[in-house]
């Protein structure tokens, strides 16, 4: 799919930026300058042409890395090169060798056991870790096997989780593989097979009553495209119940697609603003793109709307939020350091329109919107400029390569980015504790109880927790998921 057509010399940017001996091609129809390249060298050559051109066109900090772009060589390791070149404030742009798996992880459909967890230290001095389950997805192998929030995983396929060399067992066995056996602290042993499934991020919704006031609660784990229709269904139920205040639990939500964020915003914001098509958010791009959009008279604002059209898994989706806005008067957002990107953006965008209270911990601080750029599409889209030989060779050697690139900074209608530079800060502090003995949605669960108290809800003081587990509550970081992704059809023209 064509992205932007205004630079006709795009294909030559990478060539002019390389030293003469690194230039990969002479003229159309001639053989490559380097004749004895290995397969890996050919792959790197074309991957670098794709990555350098893409960053030169779209990268938010293009001006800041201009000197690095000029010294980019087609013989560089493209994964390492992108990480080295990206701007100092950018933790998210990355070159990806297995693009289909990356897309699957963002879409919510992948091979999985269907649960998420936190790693904690187990012993002192520290040599061993344990995994504490945060939640399981509906109809997942994990839930069917009996795994639940608060379960403590001591062994994975018969092995303890070592520290500091834990990444292999975590990524290849707990998060990968075909079969998993976990031994739990309570003595149970559970076995499950991974399956290709959609992990529905609408994990849980409930309604609580505080005197005559109805409070909606939604635990939402990712802004996937397929979540849009489920969100509309939940908010229709909230409207039928007469919900006037909403607790939006984004504590584990690392973001996702902008279109899903827009759907959610149209369901939460004052309906008069939605129907009026008020400004939802603004976009700040690099200087070159900004100047181009200005000359073209392109409006880069996003507006509230009720009708949405997009493509998901090759299928055209047409959705409407009409009749589903319950008229939320106050929004409470539960957040942690795992709350990122699109989750931070929706707080940013809604804050000018309604009272928003933030509960929990400081968020991740990802204030950018990204594009998922496919290398093969690049060589297809710019075949006229690249020439047939380069285009065909590029498609051959970069199959399943891609670039997740920071494209813009998001801001509210006034141009303010609340989560920049280091995240959103809570109005009311509370710590997530999956070992508190209560399941998500239980009014006595630590973070939900804090939010409900602010809404005037009195929890049942007779509620009892499962037996407490004594562990050091300092999480060990092992993955960093933060996405806010524009679909190709959402790009300004």
C-alpha cells in the first residue's frame, strides 16, 4: 500500500548516504556491484535500504539523527543499526526479523498458553525467581488447566527459573513452546498445550452500586482491533445499567491500535462532544512531514466520531458506537508502570473533556505513535523508483522483515502530552499486588478497592482473602510492551 508520494527520489536516499564502495547497485538491469555476497549479506543489504529510507522519511526524530543516517552502510547489521541510530529518548523503534510474529502479538492472536505473569525474587541471596500469575484469558489452556491470579510458579517443565540467566526459560518455555508443565508453590502440577487463539482483552466487566449511583468496572489488557465490537457491547450494557462513573483498569495494558483507542474514547467522552465531532487528539510529526502536511493543507487532527471503518485480518470492519455511550460523568483509571502508549494516550485525550482521576503507579511514559512498516511492501510500493531488479531482490531477501518506527507524538486538543517525558503520575497511589489473595474484579482486590473507595463504594468488610504468600514484592523486568499504532488508512494524505 502506498504511504506518501511526495518524495520521488526516496529509493536513492540510502544509496547517496552510503560510501561509494557500499553502494549496492549501479543502474537498472546491471548486476550488483558486490557479486560474492553471502545470503546473510544480501539480506542485510536490502534490509538496510528499507530501514534507512523509512527512518529518513517517517521517523519522529529524523532531524536529530540526520548525521547517523548519512553514515549508514548497507553492510551493517540492520537490527543493531536501528537500535544504535534511534534517538536517545526512543526506547521503542526496532527492526524486526520475524514480522508476522510481532504483528500477531499486537493483534492478540498468537500461539499462547493464555496467561500473563510477574517475575519475583524467591531466595536471598538471589539465585532463583518465581512467576506470579496476574491473570488468565477466557477459554485459554491456562484457565482450563486451573491456573489463576496469585498462583506462584516455582518450576517450569521441571526446572527452576535461574537468576540472572532467566530469559531463555521465560521466553522459550513460559512464553513459547508447544507444551508446558508448571509446578506451583501450593503443590499442584498443571500441564497445558499452547494453542493459536485470540486473547480477548475485554477481560472483565462489572457494575457496582454505591447508594443510588452505578459504577462500571472494565479490565482491559490491550487495544486490539478485534476488541472494538466487544467494547461497544460492554458499554451498551453499562448504559442499560445506568452507569454514570467508570473505573477503567489499564494496569497491564501496553497499548495497541489508535482506531481502538478512538472507539473507546467515543464511548466514554461526553456524548455531545462526540456528536459534535470535537477534536480528540493532535499529531506532531518530524519537520519534513509537518511542512509537507502544512503545504498540502492536510488536517492531522483526530476527531470524535461514531462510525468507524477499518481492515482487520484482511476483512473490512464497519462499526458504530451510536446508542452505546452511557454518559460517563467521571473516569477513574487504574494504572501501573505497564500502562503504556495507547493507554496513556486515551487518558491524555479525554482529560480536557471530563474529570479523570489516576490511581496506582507512574506509567511507562511512551508518548509516541508508531507505524508497523513491512519491508516487502516497501519494495513493492516503490518499485518504479527502485527498478525491477532491486524491487524483486528486495522482496526476496526481506520477506518477513519489518520496522516498528516512531512516527509522531500524540497530544490532546490543546497540544499537551500529559505523559511526556516520563509517564503519567497518579493522583492516588496504590500498588498492584497479585498476591493479595483476591481475584480481579473482587471489590477487595487492592487497586480496585482503592478506586471504589473514591467512588463512595463500601466494600464488604467480611471478605476474606486466600492465604497470603510471603515473597519479596520487587518485580524483575523481563519484557517491555508499549504500542500505539496507526493503520495505513489512518495516515494523513
